């Protein structure tokens, strides 16, 4: 699957932004259509969550760099753990608009044990991604395609590993950062949406995995640090096909992007490529 992903990268690198945008809208339409055609009545579980992370992109040379993220998500707002997530990878900048990355990740998913405590199921992950960045007037656009191979631990009632579930997940992210104020130190308005699909032998009723919509602000703290803050709606379909989690999430993400090149190339500006579990 990863080889097919890089062939996909080479073919789509030359697409103009208009076609990328239409491609994203088409995915949104297909997801909405699939929801409207469901025959069994949906069961929706609404939850309040808090999600924070530190996402770093290290520029080591004009072409090469590294990325690393650490995420914590809590449920019942701050009361209970939901997951802890760690990702590492290498980055290659093709030009000032396109970059590719690959690496590995670990996720510890909390599941209640029925006695007031939690067991943790480990998910091992390998990923590949293509990121496209462009600037049009007052708006910075970012689009990302990420392909993930995931090995999930499935726990039994005693909290022990019963089996390993494999899935391949494909993610499409579209984000816009809009300059509202003339003052460069003022926050920017951020709007983004990501659609996730996954595939595997045990995934029968929920090829659609989840949709993540975010609205908020982005604020630069220093040359290397930026944070975004706002509301994220995570709408996730369970394996049953008719049960959903709707997570109303308060999100606070920090981005650390040091440029360690001795000679900075103005034609190859540095920008973050990580973020989002």
C-alpha cells in the first residue's frame, strides 16, 4: 500500500489547487450521502473532550528534516484519559509547496475496566504523507494526504490482549488560515476539516472512520512557536456501523518549528508538516 501511495504522490503533485479543492468537496459529498442512506437508526453518543499536543518540525537542511508529535486527549472533558500518542518521522521537502514524510507512531487507547480504572490497548502505526502548502492573498491553504498501516491490540474482558486487528487508513485534510487583522502579531482565523476512511478484514460496516471539523484561531508566540485554539467536532463511526461517537472537543495544539539550516534559502521557506493524531 505504501508503494501505491508514493505513485499517487507523483501523479497528483502537478494538480492545480482548484482540482484539489474539488476533490476534497467530492469526498465530503460522498460521506454525507453515505450517512443519509443508512437504513438502521443511528445511535449517537455525545462526549466532551479536551485535546492538547506539541507538534514539532525540525529543518536540518534545504531538503531534509525530522518531525515529532506528542498528544494527550481526555474525555469527560478533563476527568478521564482517552489516549496518549507519540509519532516520529523523517521529512523531505520537494519544493516550497510540497513535502513528503514517513515514520512510525504509538497510541495507547484507554478502555474502562468496569472497576473505576482503565486498561490501555497499544496501537502500532506506520505512516506516509504528502503535504501541499500554498498562499493566496490573505489565506494560507494546506492540504494533506496521509496513509497509515495500523496494528491494534484488541483487549478481552480481563484487559489482556486477545488479538491484533490490522487496518489501513487513508486521511484527507484541508485547512485554511486566514489573515483577518493587518497587525502581523494578531491571531489568524483557522478553518479545517479532515475525512478518514479505513479498510481491513474486520472492517465491514464502517469504511468511513471519522470526520474532524475544527474552527478556531492561530497565534504566533515567537519565531519558532505557534499555537492554535478552538472547537473540534469529531464524528466517529463504530465497528457496528450504526453507532457513533460525537466528541465535542476543546483543542489546544502547540507547533515548534526550528530552522537549523546555517544558510537559509528564501526560495525554500520552513513550515510545519506535523499535527493531528
